[in-house]
């Protein structure tokens, strides 16, 4: 008798509206970091698959871009509601692939908001001008054609929606490359696209590693823009690939080493609760997690006590249980990376103790723990007494994604917010606090470009200036009459 165990899901590529194997039949296995069980057999896209996806997207582009914004919005709105209706399934898929606690999962709501917003927001406009005598001049915003989105594993649905929503609303056709560590949720979205009403080829979904498919996308001559969220190292490679090939537009959302400054007059309980939440969310695997906390000397001991209470209140366990508030790290490689940082740090500081949920006090500013993005539940807590000095320490990094300040003195709060070299700053709040309608992105090596409801559409549109000679407009003075002279 055959086994009654459910078959392991086979995840295929979506090219031109059809689910297909990789051109060379390649697959890779995906295991749950919690149970070790096989949770997916994933097709590994080849360079030929990238070509096929580009061909499908090129074919779909003329009809898709010719639709009115409202007509393009209809499938986006439908996708928003399909995603929202399946939030529990998405939470489970992320728990299976990266060990993310389902209790932490907000991504389906986030994705639904993105697609819902861009379903309505595709009315891109340029501007017009009568400032050149003899001309009516105007600019047009038009889609690029075939574009690509490359996403990381830590919150795949968030990044998929942040990129696909505006790219599609703008009239582009898209190739999405998922992360090799977390392709399941994107595959689930791929399966919704037909029901949502997207014509074949408008969205193509490829799975696989950076080598080969990621690199092939970034080097492709017919892909005109790529938006990437991931590490600085990969961002650098992507920009280099674009420069070596067709100068495709590159949008980069990269890593962080986000500082928080807690002054002596801060609401300490709130600061401890929120800074702990920030570094523990998604097992510390969040780009904007506050991994460096500077607390004023006068309240440092009390803050550390409150912070440790917050850490201890977390329940570590099976990510699929609603009682679990802290799942696992994404995989063995991630575990080894994080623990090696902590071990090195402990040696440097000559400390002993458990590594995992680590709050490390008094770390030298030049330590690797203070400089590198660890991307795990590790926070360095240092004390300070001088505002100018602590701000210099906060800014002494190549990252600049998120920073925060806690103080009841709002003059000081604003002074510090202005001085922090960071794309986003929280005053009496910290990451992941943000706002839909404000730009998301980083200073320095934390990124290039900004995403957000009011910003993202621009990422996906070309700008065309049209100069139209018009008889009768030759003289600005004559045209504007006696009062214009
Ligand atoms: P990563 O850079 O290793 O991989 C991200 C994606 O790039 C994956 O899909 C991967 O397959 C692909 N890739 C790898 N090499 C490539 C190449 N040469 N060409 C094209 N694509 C390639 O990052 P990760 O480990 O998946 O994610 C963690 C990183 O992402 C952290 O540094 C984190 O800070 C950052 N991140 C940033 C933000 C943000 O919004 N700023 C959000 C989440 C994560």
C-alpha cells in the first residue's frame, strides 16, 4: 500500500501563465528550520528560463500597458482581497520555510494594503509648460516595459507587494525572482494571479538562487529596471551587473545597523518594550531592527533590567503555534552566522554565557558587533553621557536605514532627529514603526531610492519630454497680452 503522507509540494516556475519545470529539470529541496522536514521541491530557474520569462513579459507588455489605469487596477484589487482572505495560509507557509512565528505575521495585511492602494493609484501624470515662446511643452510618464523584482526571505510577501503593486499599476510587465530560502508564499501568490484576472505573461515568477537566475536577470539586456531588497553585498553586485550591461534603473533597499538613543527623561518602560520588540521581531531578521541601543548613564541599569524582562517574556518554540512569540532563525546558515558573531563578541569582551537572545552591554565602538549587520536577535546596549558624542557614534556607520530617539524634551528630539544620518527616524517610537505615505529607504549604503505609497510609482516610470511647436504661441509677450509685458 502506498504512503498516506501528503506529497511534498512541487513548486514550479510561472512563465507566460503556465506552471513549468526549469528548462534543465533542476530542482532544490527546502526544509523547515524548525522540524527539519522537507517542505518543498523547488524548480531552479536557469538563464534560459529568464529568457523565456522576458519573452513572455515582452509579448504581454503592449496590451497591458495600453489598458486604462482603472482596468489595470481591477486585478490588483482582486489580488489584494485574495491575499487578505488567505492570511493564515501565508503565515503557515512562512513558518514552514523560515521558522517565522505565525503570531508575528502581519505580511498578508501589508501586501493587501499595497495592492489595494496601487489598484487605485496608477494615474501617473507629467507636467506641462508654456514657458518656451512658440511651444506647448509637456512631459509624459510611461512604463519601462519588462522590469524585475528580486526579493529576500525575511518578509517575502511584504517585498513582493511593495514592488509588484506599483510596477504593474504603472503598466510594466514583471519578472519576480523569489528567495531560495522562502519561495512558498510567492508561489501561493503566483497561483492566485489567474483568478485575479492578470493576463498570461504580465507577471512571471522564477525561483532559484542568485547564481544563476538572479545574476541572469540583472545582466539581461531587455529588462529595463530592477528593484531589489536584500543585502549590501548583493546590492553591490546588482548595481555592477546593471553598469556592465544596459544601465537598467536600479532601486536598492539594503541592510541596516540601526541605533536608538534613550535619554534620561525617556519613558523607560515604553523604550525598553519597543526596542526589545524591534530586535526580536522575526527572530531579529529585520533590516531596520534597532541593533545598537545607547542609554543615558543615569538610567542605563534600569533600562537593561526592563529590557531583559521583555526578552524573558518571549516564548520560544514551534513557529506554527499561536502561543509562540519567537520562532527560529531562517536556516542553519543563518544560525551559524549569528552565533559566530556572538561567540566572537563574547571572546572580545571576555564574557561567558548563553548565546541566542543576546543583549550585550558595553561593546567597544570598533567591535564587529557594533559595525556589521548581524541580522539576528543580537543587540548591543551601551551607555552615554554626552549628546554630541553619542550622535557621532550613531552616525559612525556605513548604514543609515532607521534610527530612533526617546526623550520627553521635543526640542531635543527634533535636534537629534535632524542630526541622525538615516533615511527614517523614530521620535519616541522605533522600528518597525513607519507610515504608508512616507518614503521608506536608507541613507549611505542602506540603499538607493525610496519606496512608499507616494514614491514607488516613480520608480517604475520613464520620463519623456515632448516639445510641440504651435503657431500663434511664438511670442510669449504677444500671447499673454498687454498685462503680460
Ligand atoms: P541576499 O542579498 O542574500 O538575497 C536577496 C535576494 O537576492 C535573493 O532572492 C537572492 O537569491 C538574490 N541574489 C543573490 N545573489 C544575487 C545576484 N548576484 N544577483 C541577483 N540576485 C541575487 O539577502 P537575504 O539574505 O535574502 O536578505 C537579508 C538582507 O536583506 C539583509 O541584509 C537585510 O537587511 C536586507 N533587507 C533589507 C530590507 C530593506 O527594506 N532595506 C528589507 C528586508 C531585508
